[in-house]
C-alpha cells in the first residue's frame, strides 16, 4: 500500500513473512545522479528545480529527486507535441 501525495515522501508499507509491517522510503537521488539518469547537466536540473519545472526536494541546501518522479517528468516532456523528437 502506498501512502503519500504531492511532494511528500513516498512510503511503501508491506507485510513481512512474520506478519510484521515494514516501511520503505523511495530513495532520493542527488543532483549528479539525477542528471546522469535524465542525460542533462546538473545546473540545468538545479535551475528547473528552482523554477519548479520538475519535482525536487531541497534538503540542507542541496537538491534531491525521486526516481519515479523523474521518470514521469521525462516521459511527459518527451511525449508532448513540441518536442524535437516528435516533430516531423
């Protein structure tokens, strides 16, 4: 069962074999890891995060990103009509 909405940390609750409930947080990527994943420069990601153009979290002055949110963001920006890959 997933608990969370908006920009709150994603929490997954699962029942273990012993019947106890465990809670897992989706790991966050730092700016360098996220930039490698989406194939762009770190400064570009930081600028987009400041402008709220992509989902990001600022913790102690550093930007962090969730893999699932980055993947969704990339998919939504590659599939829109104005993207160079879609223009014929």
